[in-house]
C-alpha cells in the first residue's frame, strides 16, 4: 500500500474528511507507537512496511534506549496534541484507524507481537481495530 492510499484509508476509517489531519494523526500515532515498542519490535514492524511508509515511520520514530510506557490516556493525549486533533475522541478514532490500516500491512504474527507489548487498554484498542 502506498503512503497516499494509507493516508486516504485512515482518513476514511476515522471519518475525518481532511487528508492533512489524517497525515498528522498518522505521524502522531507512528511516533507514540514507536516510543511504546521496543527498538527490535519497532524495527520488525518497519520491515513489513512498504518503502514510502518506512520513510514516514523513520521521519517520526522515537530514538530511545528504553520503552516509553504510555497508558491509554497518555497515548491518546499525545496523539491529540501532536496530531493537532480536536479532542480525545478524535484522537481515539484516528488511533483505531491507524492501527487498523497498519494491521492490513503486516503479518498476523507481527500484529500479535505488537499487541503483546501494549498495556491492557491499548491492547484492547489494537484488537478492536
């Protein structure tokens, strides 16, 4: 899937009607997810993305030594603020849309590895997406 299609799909799933907002939301989710995953798991996820999505991931990924442990509320606040979204509800819609679109791009095994690294309430979101 190309970057343009990924953005369009997130825009559609989140019902945003604003491609610029969708792109900002994707970048915010990519950043927060990269911060929440181990470096190895982030690299494994990146490896399954098409080239232009790898570039998008690389533009925003967190460079860290340790996992940044966001709980769901902090994660969504980060998405809202970094993605310049209206409120937490919109941040949750965008997060679910990005999760769903990511899961369309990666193997079931990789999706399970990501799920295993998330706290309960984010894990539930990942499962629901």
